């Protein structure tokens, strides 16, 4: 599994920000209330971020040799997948919260409650994004130094034909 690329994170944030802005615009234009993220959302996202990093720490300790007990390889894979999904979800929710903020600020009368909730969601989602990227890094194996280096273009036997 490859680590999450910076370009993918930026693309997800941009697409979700446009979607968040357009959804808010469509709701307000059609006469309904703007979407306000619940207060519990940033708290939940922050708690998930803490749990993701906490789950990745034993994997890192085993990889670096600081933990002598056996580590279930399926646990390590599950934590790595959780870290990647947390990073991608954090990117989407960060962008969506940014879209809410941009729409709220563009209104003639700024709703302080909606703006505060959008900022809180964006901060909580950014914490989840960062935690996912950190946990991915913690679950990464160091490069294998046991393979002998051979110059490019050489064969395994060392002779050229």
C-alpha cells in the first residue's frame, strides 16, 4: 500500500470545498436553512484522531525495535488502512468545512454561529487529516538494508553478456 500523496489530499480538499460551497448556496437559494455542522462533529473528529495515532504507536515501537513482544501483522495492516482512510476522510471534511466558511463569509450578513461551526469542523477535520498522515508514517517500514546493492544494468551473476 502506498502512502497518501500530497496531490490527492489537495485535490480532495478542493473538490469537497466546492461541493460544500455549492450545497450551501443551493440550500440558501431555495429558501431553506444553511447546513450547520453539529457541535459534536469536531469533538468526535478530534477523538478519532487521537485514537488513530494511539493505535499506530505500538506498530512503530515494534518496527523500531523498542517493543519485544510479537505484533500481529493483521493489526498493523488494519491500523495502516485506518490511517489512510482517516487521512482521506479528514481531507474531504476539511474541504467541506472550508466551503461552508467561504459561503458564510460571502453572505451580506454573516451568521456567527454558522461561521463558528464551520471553523470548528474544519479544525477538527484538519486534525484528523494530520493524525491519519502521522499514523501512516508511523506504520511505514524502514527500507530493507539486507539486499546487496548492484550497479544498474548488471546481472545477478556479475558477468555481462
